[in-house]
């Protein structure tokens, strides 16, 4: 039986391999066009998709636990996922400490050599944990949003 730390280490190696193969595995986004008739997306002209982070629980050495501890006191790694409007992953950034805030992870994704690229005039939808700036559209603060399915 393998230790959880060994599994976690190999899991991270697999994720790094996915990053190296991203041009073959991950679809490049196509922005929403002006002629879109999709009822969920037609309001978001030039939107390339949406992004969010997720925590994945992991086991790490005692020395590393404080860096990976989330605000809910779990020990986890943070993964940033970016999807196109047809729910296909276009960018994934794994491996951040669970203590990292969303804006820090996004800044790293944008600044990396082969990181997340946002074409001029296009944008991604983000939740309120991310900055509302060029290339990223967050909800208006102070407004409650509820989507009826």
C-alpha cells in the first residue's frame, strides 16, 4: 500500500505532464459571437469562457501543512480551471497552496511564460473572489444574483 504523500506527489507529476501537453489536450477558447442564440451565453459577446478555483484535499508533510491549510482548515491544493462556454477545459493550473487567495493564483496564471492568455477585447467570467479588471468580468459587488434553471 502506498502512502498518501507518495500518491499526492505522483498526482502532482501527472498534473505537470498535463500542463506540458496542454496544446494537445486542452481546447483553445472561441469567444461568444454577436450572432449567438444560446440563451445562457448570448448576453456575453466576446466572452472566452469562465474560470474558478477548486480545492483538492491532499496529504503533505507536517512542515508543509500550514501553507496548504485552507480557510476552512482543510489541507488542500488549489487548482485553477478555465472552461470555454461549451464546458471544455482550456487552461488548468494545479499545485497552488490551499492558503493562496484566488487573485494571487490568477495573477500567477497570467504571468507565466505559457500561462493564461486573454486576447485584447475579450474576457473571462470570474466569481467575486477574483479582480474585476481588463480581461476578467466579476459580478457587481453588493448585488445578489440568482439564476433560475
